[in-house]
């Protein structure tokens, strides 16, 4: 199959178009497009039915659109979203414990089962350009493995259109509730890819025991770790030190992620640099959800070869009304919360949202290559044919305008178009 007349990650509106040949789900060749002499308006606004007919053929006319790498939501909570349900006012009290208990009091009253609601969110994420998801699934004394099983089954139903990982996540702590360790243990035997953790010092108030359980389970099952770390200041620094120490001791380089990592936003610059060095040395990756307060030092992390991915956290859930499944809009938020204005900084946000998430899930460090020269996670020959076609002038303008009409390809196959997952929600 050949995708003709597309512009690969363009930085200028007149960057030349290319033809992209796809074979066995990967980019097989990239050649200058024969359509480079087209007028700027040629082919734009083409009748939709004609465009879909073309896409059933072996040659798909890209109509001069941007070709961006597939995006990833690598910090999702598919079991708590309420997208598509009747809007309900926010009722949590603003504390971490209050958020957790508000969710516990209400999650059973959703209009769909966990599995169906997770599928609804997955469809929205794919339609926005997402080709990979790492989701946490809550496990606690209240829900046992019910929510975990719903998310696991929903992800499994989309295995042909999505790369997915599932985290067994002790949202209400491990030490302060009974049975949680054993439930995590069971989840790791029943399909979880990673074991989660949560603020070992400030929420469970027993960091050594909390981390010993998390890393003990990871070692027992040969699985990875993804820890929510909202802890700031010296508390967060202490937890990062403990996580890095255990990661190195157990040889878990590439298998441990710290989510949020607010300690990298709330400590003096010299301390942040020391913590980033610890993270890099241990081969730990990070994820951010582009919060209003708590931006990660993206440039410093990149300089140290730390993989950073983007996620949405919850979407219109019991924690907040924000989040709509649109990863390009979340990329905008990442740029906005970093106060970025220059194109290269905003393009780097799309790199985080796409290649960064893929590296987090693969446990790989960034190799320092431009995205268009990266044959593993970028848009070079050999890379997976996971991408988004979108009508915009440049990468930066696509992020600023977030056009809703996108064609999403997974392994060279069109899986979503016009805001909808083809074949419907499963
Ligand atoms: Zn989270």
C-alpha cells in the first residue's frame, strides 16, 4: 500500500510532500511525491465519499495532509472515566483522600459497566490519533478486581488496533487497607503488565513497606512498575531515591516509570538536577499529564536520555471534569502549561505525546535522533506504520488548531476516521 502526497512532520507550510510505501505494517520506503508541483488548494475539501473510496484502494491519496506519528495515552484511568454519560457536578473535597473516597462512593453508579465505559474511552482515544494506551486499573478493598477485569477485557477487545499495557494500581494505598497486596498479586497473575504504587510516604505513611511490596511483586512476577508520585519537595526526593535504589538493585532498568514526579517541579534547581541524574542512572522513565502546576523539566530530562510520555489521567471522572480523550488537545495543554511559544518547543511536545510514550512502554531510552530519522519509534523507514493524517500547515499549527477530522492508521490499516473508531465501539 502506498500513501501518496503527505508531509512528514513538517515545520514549514511549504515543506515538500512524500509518498510513503507500507509493507507488513511498517514504513517500507519514503520517496519524494510526484504531487509536489500541486497547487496549495489541490485536493483539499474533496468530497468525503470519494475520499473513502480512494482509501479502499492500494494507493491512498493523502491530499497534502500532515503525517504525524501515532499518539499515546500512557497514563490513563480507563475505569473511572464518565465520557458520554450524563454530566454530574463535581463533589470531591480537594484532598487526595477525598478524591479517592468520592470515586469509591460513586463509581458503581455509572451508566455503563466498567468494561463498556473503558471501551468508550478507548474508541475516543484512538479516534483522536492514539495507537497506544497504558492504563491504570484501580484495585482496593472496595472493588477487589472488578474494575481491573473490566479494563483488561476492554483493552483485549481492541488488541488489533491498539498497543496496550495495564497497571494493577493500588489507588487507596497498600498498607492502609487489608488484602491489597494479595489482590495486586492476583492481578499480576491475571493479565496485569505492571504493578502500581501511590505516594509511599505521604499516603501510605510507610514508604519502606509500600515499596518493598511493590518491587517484591514486580520481582516475583517479572513485571514492571509504574508509581504515582504526587509527593513534592523533600518527601518526593526521598521516594525517588528509594525507587531508584530498588530499580538498580533488582536490575529493573527500563521497567520502572514514575508518574507525575512533582518533586521535579517543587525542589531547588540543583536538587532537581540531582534527582534527574538519579532517574537517568537507574533507567527510569517518567509520565506527565500536563497539569496546571507540576510541569516536568522536559529539556533536562531529554538531555539525560530519560523517556517521557504524556497521558490524560482521568477523563470527566470523579476526580475532575477535565479530559475528553483527545490526545492532540492534551499535547496543546502540555505546550500551554510549559508556556512554550517557539515551534521547536511545541514540536517537542508532540514528540513526547508520540515517540516518548512508545519509549516508556517499550522501556527504551531516547537515542537522540530526530523523529523523522528514528526507525524504531519515529517516522523513518522501518518504523511501525502507526500514524495520524491531519489537515494543517505545520506540526505546531496542528497542535494549536487541533482539527477534529483525523485519519488514524495502526500497522498501515485505517482504524479511525472523522472522529470515530471504524467498526464501532467493542
Ligand atoms: Zn493517575
